[in-house]
């Protein structure tokens, strides 16, 4: 075990709060949805029981309508804003009112294939996972493309895709607030206040109607079909179908959803730019951004090699890749959160898709590039693509987990 391997394990242990991990102390003091699933595959490298517990704890916060929130507020921490009093979630655990990329079914299958003796725990999770996918297909389905009602739902909080839809929003009725994130991370690495005003306006709309999805579908100014959500849901639904079939559960709905999502992914194809990007349902316009989410098409098994030209161009443009926004885009900012930096967990998903599509050399080059970035600069939340400089939070759970599960040479040998 290398020094970095030991450090990664120590980060998972240090961020463990007893059944769930926080992304990092201080900046993110609660359980985040897809962060937690990535944590599970990190734990699986050395503690499979703890890996399953992570996903089970996440699913314990599932709402009656099937939605699994993007934040579970297990223990109130006044250092974080906006907290449960602002969100006013309606689930069994205080929570936010939106979801996050549904990767849990994919990684439940991953854990089960690593060690089949835990089949009973997978079986207990599958019905809830099906209900979560049904929620997406019922409330967030626009012709087979999956929409979001808040940028935080995608995990790509401030990417340039949202600039156009946000410009059409006038955030009225927002009370004065104090952002605590900029006390942990320098301001130029975080979203602007202009973005934050609109984030809070959208939270206000949801909280005021009790997160009534039928009502929100009619009144929200922000309803954007997103590659992250569409592609991860398609991939996860395929994996969920495999799990359901192994457990002799009905798969008809899953089969229908897969077909619908495969067709709907074409709505995200921007023929003019030659990329998958977001589609603003309110305006009918594509957002015109090649992002790292665009390259999840391979992970979803759609599009063939449509994205290969952009991928090769962008990976040549920076020392470390894949940047969250195309460096050629006028809104590229290499240190500001999702407007440029590299995110290790997105790289793992992209590389998984590349490998499955037969691009083994590109997949391995991406792993090695990510390995070197982390080895040189530590377990940061994200990294500057120009030189790999650490940015955002430090001692970050999902970066440590990605190191243990995929990026490190130890993981490669395993």
C-alpha cells in the first residue's frame, strides 16, 4: 500500500460520521447523494460492509414519492447555508427538496459484482432504487430527456450551461443571507453571488409549494434537460434492470424506461455545435457548451463516437483533463468550480464509458492523467486543468474514493 493509498483511506475514515460520510469537514458537513455513492466504492477497497452501509443510509432518506434528496441533514450544523429550515424537505430525515445524479444503482451492481455474498443487501435496496427511477420518469421526463429544476441537482452547480436560463430569472423576494462557503474556500473558486441569488430563489419556489412536482412543472422558470441526469439515469436503469432480473423482480417498466431514455438522449444533441449539451425547455434553446458531462454519452452507451473529436481536441488543450468546461468557450474559468476545473469522479465515469466503447487507450490515458494529478496535488475537491493545482475543499471524500477504486496503480492492478 502506497502513502497515497493510506492517505485516501484515512480521509474516508476522517470524514465518516457513523454510517455516512461528509464530503469534507467544514465546507460540506452533511451527507450528499452522489458524493456518498462514490464514497461507497472507496470503502469497498478495504471494508465492503461499510460500503453497503453508505448506500443504505442514503436510501433511508427517500421521500414517499420516491425521490432521494441531494442532501440529508442527519445532524444540524449551523455552519452550512442553506440548511433544513430553508429547504423544508418532506421526507423521513430533514433534507433538501431536490435530487442528484442517480448513480446508486450502477454502483450497487458494482459492489455486488465485487462480492456476491452481499446479495441480500442489494435485494433490499432494489425496490427503493426502482421507485427513485420511477420518480425521475414521472416528474422529470421531457420526451425521454431528464430535466432539472435547480442547477444543484446536476452536481454541476455553476457551469456556463445555466447562464442563459438564469439570465431570464429575476430573483424576487430573497432575504439577506450570509454565504459560509466562501469562508472555507477563496471566492474566485466558488459561484458568484449573481448565481447564488438565483439558486436561493429556486429553493424558495420549491419550499413554498411543499415540493409539489406537478405545481413546480408549471411555474418554475428553470426547467433544463441535462446530460448528467439523462446519461446517468440511462446507465443506472440498465444496471438496475440487471439487478432486478437476478432477483426475479419485474423488469417491464425498466425496459420501457431504457427505450425512452435512449430516444430522449437525442434531444440533447446540438447538431450545430456537434455535441451533447443542455436543452432549456422554457426557451427551446440548446445552451451551447461542451462540458465534461457531454462525454458521459459513452457512459450511457449512446452516440457512438460522435464526441471523439471534441474529446481529443480538449484533452490536448490542457495539461490535466477533462476540464468541466471547454477551454475554448468564452466563459471558461479554470479555477471557478464547474466553469473549468477537473473533477476526478467525472473522469472515472468518462473513462468507464470510453473503455466499454472500445477506446481502451483513451480510457487508460485518462486514468493515468488523473492519477498523476492527484499524486502531485493531493485529494482536493477539484483541480486547475492548467497545472493541477488543488482547488475547492481539501481532504475530499470522493477524490480519495476515486483514487482507491480507479485512479491509483493499486486499483489498476486489482
